[in-house]
């Protein structure tokens, strides 16, 4: 149990376009989901906390207008990287909270050309 | 604020060797403690957890004991395999599971 999926697993886009990443909890409902960013050989950096039915809470230094988060249902949260630039290239990982434990998705590798 | 410190890697071991990855933490209150494992190109998988002092988490031959007196949660395995090669993250959270704080991660390489 406690499986989280992400789609797509890998995406390449042109600079200036927007990219949407989906995070789904497959066998449980999650009121709260989290979005992280991981740089090569580094630990995870929390970007924002996504709460179903309300606005996301962003960490300091994360631009809310650039990284749009929508948590429209108890099993789906989306992260949209708007007007992507090469510096947004990274590994994005989501997690979903259940029973006081976060379960992580497999990650999405974004490459902006 | 809360923080987690892990031993620096990479840790390189031969198959069947004993593994210890040290983890210490600083936190207010009584956090929950976790070990996550990340295989190359993948997301994080929960390996084990402990929610109160003296609890022992275990999974797949790995163990870690929540030591409040030494604020530690060291990861151990008696006999590692090549398939255990991955990055291991120690983490803590508040009692609700929110606000995970990660250590820097320790790369483990197991050679046959």
C-alpha cells in the first residue's frame, strides 16, 4: 500500500513554455501533498505544501507565480512550472501524507532547453 | 530549528560486510525519525521509521533505534548486498508527519 505515482517521469521542453507534473496517490487519499526539488547529488529541498481544497503554502524563496500548485482532489496534486527556463531543470519529487508518514513518488526529470 | 546530520559518504563495502550509517538530529519536542532510500534515477522509498524513544524500526534486514539520550538514529545492516547500493537519507518530522527535514544523504556502494 501507500503508492504514489508521478507523470511524466521525464520531460524536455523549450525555454518559455509551461510544464505540468501530476502527482497521484493510488491507494489512499491524501489531504496533504508536498513538492520537492532535488539537485544533482544533493538532498531534497521542500518547495511547497499542497492542501486539498486550499492554497498551497510555499517555502521561503520559492516563487508561487512560477511554480503553480493545484490540489483539486484527495488523490491528485499538480505542479506547473510556468515560463520554464534552463535553471528550472531539475528532478522534481512529490510526496503524499498518510498515517503521519510521507510516501514519495518516483520523481520527474525536467530538462529545459 | 530542526536539523539532521549524516555521516559523509561515499561508503564503500564488500558484499556481506556490516553496515552502519550514522545519523544524529537536533529537534524540539519529540520528532518521528525516518530512513529513506533512493536508488539511481528514482524517487525516495521509505525504508523504516520510529516514532518514539527506544522504538526500533526494521525492514529488509536494516534496523535503526530511536535513541533520545544520544539524539541518534543510526542505520545498520548485518550483511549488505550489491543491490543495497543507493543513497540513504535520514529524516525527521513533527508528530503529524509534516515538514520533513532531511540529512544530506549518504551514498552506499557495495562491491561483489
